[in-house]
C-alpha cells in the first residue's frame, strides 16, 4: 500500500466501492474481482479494496465489529494491540489521572483508539507516511486526536510541572521495514538494542514524563526491569501477546506481574507476592504427584511458576520447565490441572506399549524442556486401533526426560 492507495480507498469511488463489498469470502474473492473489473472499476483499485476486505475479516478477531470501519495494512494488523488489551492500557492512564497521551509509534492506531474511547486526548506519531495516514483515518472520529508523520525522537515532550496529566505510550518498532520473511511478513528484530526507539530512549522519556508505558516483546528479560517499574506479561487465550513496562503513576505492583486474559471476564493478575512460599523442584521422577499443573504462558514468561506451586503445595518438575507436580487438587484460574496416569521414560517403544495396553490409539502431545520433535515422536509411536486419546507431556523431571500420561481435570 502507498499513499495514493490510501487516498483512493478513503475518498470518492474507492470509499464507495469498499463500503459496498459483501463479507469477505476467500472462495468467492476471485470471481468478485472479475465482476467488479467488468463493471468498470480500475483493476488496481479492485485489488486494493479486496485486500482491505480480507484484512478486515482477519481483524475481527482483534477488534470485533470495529474492524469493519478500519483501514489496515498486513504488518500493521499483525503488530496492533488487541482491543481488549488496548482498553486495559487506556484504563491505566485514566486511573492515574492522565488526560493527554503522546502515542509514540502509533502504528495503525489501535492503542490510540482505546485512549480516545476513554476521552483521553491523543497526540500520535509514526515515522512511516503510509502508517501515519492509515492511523489518521482510523482515528478520524475521535474529538481530540491528532496524527503526525514524524520520528518519535523528534517529539517535544513536556518538562517538569507541565507533565502533570500527561502520559507517554511507546510502541517501539520490532521489525525491519522492507525485509520480509518467506511468508511476506517483515522480519522481527531481536534484543532491546535493536528496537526503535531504543530502550535507552524509552528510559529517558520515562525519566522526563513519569507516566510512561512501553509495549515490548514477550521475550523482555527479567533482568532489565527497571527499579520501581512494573513489567506485565499479558496473555490472551493462552497466547502471550506482549510485555508492557509501566513507570511512575502507571505502576500498580512493582516488579514482574502477569495478566491472564480470556473472553467473558476481567484478566486475572498474578504478582511476585503470589509466588512466595513455593518450595523448589522435584528431587526424583518417582516422586511425581497425582496432579500436574500447567501455568498460563504469561505466568511462565513472567517467571511466576511459584504462584501455581504455592497454592497447590507443589514443586516444579525441573528448573525452568514450568510444569508443577502436586499432591493436592485445587482450582487455580491461571493454570490447567491434569490427573497423572503414568510417568514413563521418554522412549517411544515404552510409551507405545503403555498406550496400547490401555486402549489408547491417539495422542495429544505437549512438550517443554526437551529436544523432541512432537510430530516425529507421534510417528514413532505408530498408534492405531484404540479408540481413546491420550495426553502426553514430554518434559524433564528431576533431571530425567520423561513422558507423563495425563488426563485433563
């Protein structure tokens, strides 16, 4: 997409064409394109409109019905904050008494939309002209939102007393523009030193404007959490979508936290205090208890496995694997519970014999902490004949590789 395409899709004939399209159907898209071109529409405009229709269909997962009114780019959609998560960001600023947010690196405007939805004024910038134009269109209905094409580092932020009621939200670029992978997506960068703006720049803004938040990758290292700040890993339906670092009045609980979010209710927040009292790791595979707990991935990324072990009086199977063995069955809202049926050596023949003896002809395989290809292991099992399905956890327990047969509870 270029600026001319943005203009054509948001004005005149192009806007009317986009608004007239039926719900996107991949199977019908080619035929629809042919009919539109035969009706006299320019081929490039038809292609752009159908691309928008396809992206809007994909965007429903993140934005719900609001997706129908958005202009999108493929990279912008992939990197955009999910609406429910963006709303949680906005509530932080509102609760801290913030009235104006400088959105630095606004992308297609997902977070800015949430800020505006809580009547916060927004001053958004993005260094890419097309992305800034897309964001301006998406924020067009907000009363006090301005989008500028500029480098985040060029924004003049307030100083001293002028920062009262002002916040900063930073979403550093974590992809290399113009460098795509095999799927056509721009390549991700690794490490805090490769993001733009840099981590040092983010820390500088946080010093200047206390109410600063930054959206970072889930791989954000625990050792880099600034003193007094809050690093919160957020998951949606079990997938970790971000680590947001909060400063100053936006901090709710300093240190590492996890927000486990699912449809239909508020997120469950886990803190370091919840992990206190956890007692080490398993000392022998034979001591695997009758229950196995699998923490939500946000809890794992935040290093808060102890918050699962503590209420269950359990221990981690091995350092870093995340699975918790316990004698007690308790409900933990941020962990899945399994009943342990067998603890076997991580050997395909041994596991195959056990499964066949128990009439299990299919297997769901989960693995963590071992260098095993689940698909290859499933092939090696050569299952068939049994009607039941086993759940296998391939992992380490007390220094040994094991296959634990479990049943969800």
